[in-house]
C-alpha cells in the first residue's frame, strides 16, 4: 500500500479482553495483561508503515465502575503499555479526566505531549461528556487530537462506545471479530486494504 493510500490517523478500540479470559477459564481481570504485547506489536507496525498519528482506547470513566480487581488490572496494563511506547519513541499524549484519582500517577506527565515520534493519543479515564464539556470554555478538551480517518475495533462490537466523537464524525469503521488478545498483524493489513477501497469524498 502506498503512503498516499494510508490513513493519516487511525483509532484503535482493543475490546474483548474479559471475554477472552473467560473463554479460557481465567478470571476476567487476567485478560488485560494479555493485551499489552499485542498493543506493542500494533504500535511497531504503525511506526513501520509511517502512519503519523494513532489514538488508542485505554479505559473510560465508565470502566472504573467495574469490580476492583479489574480496575487495578486495566490500570496496570495501561501504565505498562504507555510507558513502554514512550520509551520506544512515541510522542505520547494522555487524554482523560486529569484531576481524577482514577488516572494513574505514572501517566500524569503525559497530559501534555511528550516526545517527537509517531503521535499516540492514549485515552485513559476518558469520557465523551468530559471531552465536550470543554466547549463551555471554547474548545473540546481533546483539541490536540486530529480528525480520524479510520477506526478499528476488536471484539466484534459495532459501536463507538464514546470514542472521540468529534474526531470520529467522518471516520470509516472496521470491525475485527477476534478478541483483542488474539491480535494478528493481518488484522491491520485487512483493515488498511478495506480502507483503501472506501469512498473518501466525504460528501463532496
């Protein structure tokens, strides 16, 4: 695929961690740690392809209503992933309710973008209402995040689940039925091939 045919900004919704664990007879919270290595592999693929910007759903404010072991597990997994991609050269920006105790301390340094490489917007303790509430002050709180071209969701769900609603308005949406911990590079290849076939006139 030529660089010109690549989306300039891809959103990733890595869903299905709990169902993956349950199908293997594991506690639901065990699924999150198995999503870290797939996330790092996907990050490296995007870097190799030269995609300038990606956004990744870490966890939402709604997710913090789950059982305590699950909250601890997905927070730990998000911290490990975010710190590792920063170490690997990501220009990391964490987007989420910054004043909340639910945002891990380790991520607070990334409330402003850090780094010079591929832009990664990591949604942690995010909620669309929190984002849009910034309009009362003149602009959305995710204002540094550009318009999305493509969104890829694992786990079979056919919904945005509040993922960056303003930036998603013209995004094409590709669904992978496999659970996120079962990520394979072909998933991204297939999504990009599909994207290339879409009509991107955006109504023009």
